[in-house]
C-alpha cells in the first residue's frame, strides 16, 4: 500500500520590464509511505533464507507491516571500551559479542520521507542564469563503504586513514570502530545504519543572448547565444 502526495509551485519573485529583469523560483515536494500488507509463501521462504544468511551488507526482506525498503541488520550497542569488541543485542534483549544472522531486526527505512527539487531563473537584459537543485530528507542508508574501508580491510594493503586513527587501541577508548587488532569480519550491523539527508546541485547554466538587431545587421542571423553549464556540481550530505 502506497500513500503520499506531490506538490509543485512556481513564483515570480521580482519582475521589472523597465529594467528588463525577472527572478522566478519554483520547486516540488513529494511524500510517499509504503507498507507491506501481505506477502506470499515464496517471499516467506525468501525471508527465512535471508534471515539466516551471513552478509556484510544488510538484508532487504519483505515483512508484513514494514516498508519495502526497510534495512535489516543486527542491532549494535557500539564498541565495548574495555576490549574493542562490538556488542550486539539479541532479539530477546540480551547482549553478546557474537553476531548471529537470526538477530536481524528493522533498523531504518531506506525510502526518504520527502523528495523534491528546487529551481531558480534570473534574467537580466540578455543574461539568463538557471539553477536546478534536488533534495532527499528523512531516509536511512547503510554505509557499507565506511564499513569496508575501515574494518573489513587488510590495514597494510589499502585502508581509510580512520582505520589507524579512529579505531579502538587501548582499554578506555571510546570509538565508533572495532579494535585495530580485531580482524573478525564485520557483518551487517546497525552501527553503520545512518540517517541520509541529501542536497544536490544538479545543473547550473548561464546564457547570453545577443541582441537580434546586431546579429541581423552584422551576422545575417536571427538568433545567436552563448551558453555555459555545470552538472552535478555539488553534493551535501547530513547523516
């Protein structure tokens, strides 16, 4: 079941024919929420298979009452300051140092609550500046890149610098990553499930249109313009 809405607006903020100037802004807002109402026997079988599967990446299982994009991983209480090992929470609430795939639970929804775009256009005489931006808010993601560059690595071959500076080294260290001397495999854990809010610069263009009187007189053409543009010019992430 999907429920949501989509809204789009456009405004002329300023407009002056006398000065040949205008500024318009616009945007869209999309909200969608999905819930699985019922699953088939084949999906139940797939869920059982995935729930017992050892994987460094989280499982996207399909369970009734949950979102189709729910991230399933073993819940973590973080790194034990006394020994640098990760503490997991079993489904019965007890704590353990042993990762068990049967303890996977819903740890976040990969579908963003709000998705949309923003745009602006400024015109002044022959110049036109246009920008398009996008945003995604209220979702979760599994930072597998961080997990595989800091923990699931061979430190002396290729590693993120945080593998040396941000991992647990001695009793009492409060760190987000396992001990530097801990070489056990890091499987899907809620420790790497993070909020994902994105703001992106999709495109930016600047155009100059030459006066038609000049182009007709000197170049014998009706229309001439120069245009420069950038695409995917920034990505801002708030975790």
